[in-house]
C-alpha cells in the first residue's frame, strides 16, 4: 500500500532535500508554502551550539550581521525560527550554485565576465564595510549565483561587526582559508577587516582571470611565506590593466594596499560598471537575536 509521503514543515516552510552539510549546520532546500518562493534553510543544533559557547557567540554574530545587510549581491536573511532543539536560518535560495563550480567546469573566465563578477563583489563588499561588517572568509566557495547569473555572497559565519573589534579597532581572530587570507591575517598581529577582505577579493579576481590560485603550496609554511612576500606570477595573457589592478590589491603592506575608492576609479574596473540599484532596509535591532537562543518551545523573528 502506498503511504502518503510525510512532508516536513517548519513554520510556513515545506522542507525538501539536503543541499549541503557543514560542521555545525545542515543546509536544506525549502519552499514558502504561502508564496511558493524557494529558500535555503540553514539548520543548527541548539544543544551543540550551547555546549560550545564560542560557536554560539559566532552564530549570534552571523545572524546579527546578516540582519544589517540588504544588498542584491549578498544572500538575504529572511527570518530566523527556533524550536526547542533547532535553529532555522531562512535564507534566500541561490539557484545558480557556486561560482567555484563554474570555474572548475568552464575554466578561467574572459576578462569581461571576470570583471562583471568582480564589480558585483566589490560593490557588495563596499556596502558591507560601510556598515561595519567584514566577511573575513571571502573565497569562491562563498560566492553563489542566482538564476540570472548574478553574484550572491554567502556565509557570514566568520564575520565580525566593527563594534566587536578590539580596543585598537583591529580584529584579532585568525580565520579563513589560508590561500585567500591576507599576510597580516596570517601574521595574527591584529588587522583591519576591510583591507584584509580586499586582499581576498584580489585573490578571487586572479583566480577568475587565470583559472588557478596566485599562492599555492602543499607545505603550509612555504604557502605562508609566498603570501607574506606576495610571491606570484601573473599569466602572460592578462591585459596590462588587469595585471596592474591585481598588483595594487595584492600588496602585502595593508597600509599601502589599494582601497575601495581607488578601485572604483581604476580604468580596468570602471569599464561597463553599473553599481547595483536597490532600496535600503531599516536597521534591525540586534538584541532580539537573543530570543532565538532561549529555551522556548517555538519563537519567530520575522524580518519581512
Ligand atoms: O555542499 P555544496 O558545496 O554543494 O553552496 C552551498 C554548499 O553547497 C549550499 O549549501 C552547501 C553547504 O553550505 N548553500 C548554502 N547556502 C545556500 C543558499 N542560500 C546554498 N545553496 C543555495 N542557496
């Protein structure tokens, strides 16, 4: 006898297949039953989070961070739901998958294509920085695509609000993937989140244009040394304009490294640049995130 398929539901969301699994979070496809809209549900185990206080702080930070962000090139956080055991972060569904799969499948991009992604990346990163939000783990795996092939930055799990930065205004936690990390991040001397993010954008631009990483080595110490010395070779086919911009971003000295206003004035960057047009959202309160972590049966925080 055919038994009816049990459809799991969380609030107004019909939960579908698992998209991915991280250390602390499982990501599942879901559908808003009222609107038919697709979403990505990031599911976190409350128990595990509360056992690990550091992680709990990090997740609260992620939620708070994303609530401040409303940009067409950043994965949107719609709302946060909680049951007794789980926390559900409802995210915009990026149906185009990861940019990294595109590079792995199609190889390096033509300069116009790479420039378009890079312009969207810089526009979104600049928006986040102006709100005191630093990603700190920018890499192609965190760059998703929507149905129109637009970039969507995801995973703010490692970002920090500038108000949480140390007394000297610098961030002190070393994190992120070494290949994309700035020299000063690896040096763990305390660093400025904005300039460190720009370095990662430079590594991403290099990878989009060349199809491989600027800094690679199986030995971690050698890799660190290469990054610290900004020791890399630009492929000969790169245009002088692209090469010049990469050199200005991959400057190991964070104080002389190019900043966003100068990138926006760069001739190679400016070609066909159309900054994103969007409406601002009112700033959300940060303290209501605490409610989701309380031992309540179900709590809802609606952001839309
Ligand atoms: O496991 P893979 O790498 O295939 O791309 C993300 C990753 O896929 C995907 O979930 C997996 C674990 O992070 N993912 C994360 N957020 C997403 C979103 N908002 C997403 N896929 C679509 N939309």
